[in-house]
C-alpha cells in the first residue's frame, strides 16, 4: 500500500475511533501538502513506531477536538486543502510561509477556513440560488447551525454567570463563525452581555420567523 495511505497502524496499535480519525487526518495532510508544496519538506509521520507519538498526530487530534460538531467529517478534506491553497497564495519576498501541520489549528486557521468555505459555497450554490430566488435561510439549515452552537456552548457554559465571563470570547466565536449568527440575534444572554458592533449580524434578521424563534427557545430554554 502507498505509504501515504497506510492504515495498518490503526490495527497494529489498536487505535480507538477518535485516534483513528485523527490519524487519517494526518494522512490527508501528508498527501495534500506534498501535492500543493512538492518542493517543501512538510510534516510527515515517522516511519517506525506508534504514529500517535508524532507532532503530526497531536496537531490533527487537536484539530479534531477543537472542531468537533463544527465541521462535518466529510468536509475535513476541504478544510485541509483550504489551508494549503490559501497559504500557497501568500508570498513574502518570493517565498511561501513556512508550511507545517500547525497551520491546521488555531483562530487564524479557522478564519481561513470560513473565508474559503464561504467562497466555495457561493460558487456551488450560485446557480441554484438564482433559479429558486432564495433570499432567506431555510429552517433546517438554521436548526443545524443552532444545534452545533448549542453543543459548543454547553461544553463551556452552564449558567449565565459563566456566559458573562466568556462574553468577549463568544463575540470572537460569532465573528469567526464558530457560533451561529442566528444565535447572536436571538439569544437574550448575547443581547445583554455581548457587544456585536464589530460583527455584522443584520444579514440573519431576514430569516427570523416564529418557527425559528420557537426552535431557539426549545434549544436554549436555559436562557429564558
């Protein structure tokens, strides 16, 4: 089997499901980074021993942990390619930035992904949107965004006092797209404790209906 797609270590080291997934993310990184930057020595797995001891695995595991519930499994391929293609487009003194697996994690990586994904989605959906003249986001999409936001916030916040402590962080999450703009519009706590003047959430208002409000109340009953 091609070394870049060698799945034997998953069985050899009895990896649990989350470790196996992170290992596969690393394989994607190895394969894609070599194609996008063929002349660079990008991060690779060691040839011997448990790959989970490598920096590549550790960063991929962090990526999986930090973005759980925010990126669907099938989109991680796009996520990794997005990081590489954006970095390839950056040149400083006729050279590209240092390319390492660290580029997959952190706030800057998340911003790169959101910008790239927005452009990708616009290209994919432009024809369909024009044909059906959609101006509002459908309830299924909104509910999915709110459910993902709920999972993230529930892992960090148990009450309003904790929300207040994290208000500035939540503002950043909204600007990065980690927390849905629909949440920012509808949340009583966000209205009371967050300053969204630097975030454009007006685009979400047109999609707010009684059905959306009821959905929000069911998901975030703690705030009422």
